[in-house]
């Protein structure tokens, strides 16, 4: 099994629908992140969490919300999806105490029509 | 403001030729620097990282990068490119006190036979 698992891998949804992207990890890391990737823009941080009770907005949090259900689970929700939220979404984890590298999931490709 | 710039959006090199991917950063504190690679349909894999010490760092797959503080650069190099190196490459910067990474826009590498 992958260290960081994202579900679903692909999703097509309609404008206005609520959708949840899920991320679970077996790394035992405290820190979890959600990024979106758009061509030519690289990865931009949506939300991040340093532990279960700590949730922080990233640079592009508008239109998104998150839930840290447990140390191993971090979900991203689009409350009312719009077409410009079509992107590739990545979950990542890190352990600052162990050389500060991210472990990424394989990504969720979301299309909003 | 903290930022990462990868000036080259797309680079094409012949197999066996040398490679240099450029990365410039703006960061107020001592930076932690990273290079990640993303193969098509995959997540991001860490190639190498720099925290301190020797400014020339070695990574996986034969890659190396050199940190030049005076130029705010962290360029990625490989002496001889293989067709399997075709991918998108991301430079990222973070700090010991933030736990977050800021990514560049990415450079797509194409390898000609």
C-alpha cells in the first residue's frame, strides 16, 4: 500500500455540487497538506494542518474547506464546485523532525463541468 | 515576499547531453531547498534537498544541485540525460519555522532520442 493514499484518483462533477477528496497516510507524520496543481502555476497550497487540532489556510483557500479527522486522515471539500477548480489535487505529509521532506500522494484529477 | 522562479517552462535536450534546470528563490530566512520530479500521471518524488553545509548536494537518479546564496539560486544538473528523465521538475523552498513549501512553476523536460 502507498504511504499516502488519495481517493478518488479521478472525478468529474457538476458545477454547484459539493465534493470531498480524501487523503490517508501510513507515515505517522503529524503534518498534512493539500495543494492544487495547474499548468504553468506549479503547486499552490490550499490548506495545511500541523496536528489534529491545528488547521491553517494556505494561499488559495477560498472555496475550499478541510477536516482533519485523525492524525492519518485529512479531507478537502469543495463546498460548491466551480469550473475553475478543475485541477490536479495533491495531498502531502511531512515530519519536520526528520529532515523536512514531503511525501506526496498520487493525486486526484478533478474536473468540474 | 517568498517565491520561487523557474525561468524555463520547457526544455528539450538530446539523450546523453548534459542538463541544467534553473531555480531562483526569494526567501527572508535561511532557506531549505528542494527539487522534486513528477512523471506523467504520478505524484511528486523528492530528488534532493539542501539544508546546510556543503553547497553541492547529490540526489537520486544521478542528479545534483548547487546552492549559491549570492545568486539566490539552486540549479539542478545531470551530466548525461536518459530518456526516462523526461518529466516535470519542481523547485521548492521552505524554512525551518514554517513547515510549508513554496513551489516554482515547474520545468517540463523533453528528451530527444
